[in-house]
C-alpha cells in the first residue's frame, strides 16, 4: 500500500454532460483564499479546555473533495454513464470530548456528509455514490480505566488494526466506518492486546444510522469479534497476531468463519534505512451456508534514504488473495476481506480488493519540503482465477460477470499523489490516476482506459 510510512498521517443539455467538469476540482480552493473564513473558524471552534481535573474539548472538521472520473466503473468510452462525471463531496464533523476524571473519558461526534453536482442519485453506495447522509451520530463512547494500561470502551467507536487490510475506518469515504462495540484493552511497556465484540454501523438515508445491535428489525444479527495482540519485544520490528470472527444470518444460509493471521513490520530507523512488511491470513468456516477455506498474504520491502534532504523511499510489494475456481462445488475459496481500508493499498481508483487477486506494486515517495510529500505508484493487477469475479474495493461489487477462460490480466494503474500540510489546521491532498485496461476487460466486454483526478482540503480543529 502507499503505507503510512510513506505518506503523511493527518490524525471520499447532453453536450454539457460529456465535458469533464474539471472546474469542480478547483472549488475547494475557497478555503485557501478566504482568510476571513479561516479566522472566523478559529474563533468559533478552537478547543475549550477547562482548568482543574476536568478536560473538556470541542472538535471540528470540515472536508471538501472535488472528483472527476471517466470510465472507472464500466471501462467503456462509448457509454456516457452517469458515473463519468465530476462532483463535489463535503463533510462536517462536530465533536465533544470530556474527561471528568483520569479514569473516565466521554466522546461524542456528529457527522453530516453531502454529494453535490453529480448526475447519479445522491444515495450512498448506489452506482458508486457517496451520497447524502444528514447530520447523524458517528461516535458515542465511554472509556473507563487507563488507556495506557487497562481500559474498557463501550459504544460507537472506530476499530483500526495493523495496516487496516482487514479492519479499518475507511476514512477516504465521506461517511467512513464505525462500529457499535465493546472493547477491552490491556497494555504493558512493549506489548498490548485488544479484545472486542462489535457490529458495523450501516447508513440509512432517512433515519438514524444503526448497527444490528440497535436495529431490532434486522435479521442479519451480525457479530464481529476478535483478539488482536501487538508486540515490540523484538528490537527491529513490530509483530502482530490476530484472531477475528464474523457471524451473520441470511436467507441463503449463515456466515460463520474465523480469520487467523500475523503481521511483521520492520523499522527503517533500526535497519539502516531498510523496511519490510509481511502479513499472512487464513480463513475457515462457512459463508452463506457453504464451507470456506481461503487465504491471503502481503509482502513488501523498501529502502529509505534517511540522510537525504528529500527522504526518498523506493519499495516493491506483492499482495495475493485467493479466489474460487468452482462456484458450484459447495466450497468457497474466495478470501473474505472483512472491513478494510482498501484505499490506497490496491490503487487509488478503488478497482480492487484483497480477494481473487495478484497485485504487484512499485512505489516511490519523496519529501521535497518538510510539509510536502509526493508519491508515485505503479500497480499491476491480475485475477487469481477467472472462474471467480473481479471484486472492487468494497469486496462485493463485481466489475464484470464471471467469464472462465478470459485473460487474467485486469490492468495496470498509475497513481500520483501530492500531500501537503498548509498550516497547523489545513491539509491538502491532490492526485491523478490512470488505469490501462488489460486483457481481462477486452475478453469480457469494453476494454477502454479509465481516469481519476481529485483535490481535497481538510480543516481540523
């Protein structure tokens, strides 16, 4: 992936329709050229800290992203699809954190997300839309105990582990991802362990967003639970071990499987500039009533020129997720990607997930300025088995109907990204991606190249 080691971590008339509305990408610049707005924002949303044992803090985030996409969903120049368009995505978050005692911490955050100027319906997850979700509850949790030793966290919260290949918040999307969960955390000097039980929060356009725990009418009864252990006992790397369990009910049969895995990550500061990541995962159980046996793995190696002013990093990586060679045998071989952050590990155009795939990547990153980082990635994508589907980043949407015997090369993607911290509160992200269609697309229908460009500004207080 464009790992968190290689980018900043700042903690998605007919003739007119055919013209790429690239001017929408410039709309977010209003945040840059409106000092009055920034000064007003500072006055209104600056954190409020009360003296004494209580700590009360208000948080605010405004994010706006202009996007332009062409052929990303159908790879077809001859089809003027509603997804071949430009649009504006905007998000506002208002939060409150209160710590009335050293052993008690409350967090509440509301979120409002909108999609503007698009031809597609503004309904989340339909035709790739991020859509509209009026102000709703994103976070609401109570943490008891010492978060640096022993604590329990109850309520709506973010779950994020490792490189987020299996569990993450998917912050690229406007609405992102949270869970209704109970999480127990225990930590010592050089290791920690989490145990959790949860259910993912689902978006509902016209009513309160809820999970299966709070939606008594939902018959799915999802329970996602796990144990995650991480250690820095070895002097040059972090080592993680995890066991994750997913249970869901459906009319076609129950889903009940476990994912066992490990992750090892080398520290370039302790390895003379070299770094590496190895993650292995295996799955067994049932998916919709059929037996599951699947696996995935990721291997990455890179070198960091730590003494250079630009701090360049060059890396090569390979990811593989198993596929299913026979959909009629009652066995499932497709790796289940769970709840990942698949943007940007497998390309910024979000055409691929960690299942039924091979992904070979060459990555180059550099820091031309203390507050600016640029990355250039070249991805090669192949299907593990053309008797299985090509799954998009959400792990469920299929790019094409299954076509056994088609060429396995899905395509090649080139991603360029520029990430800048403009000031203490304002971050900029800009990028362009081009997808070179492969033989699989030619053998299954239209096989035209695709393009994606974006400009995003994020204001944090």
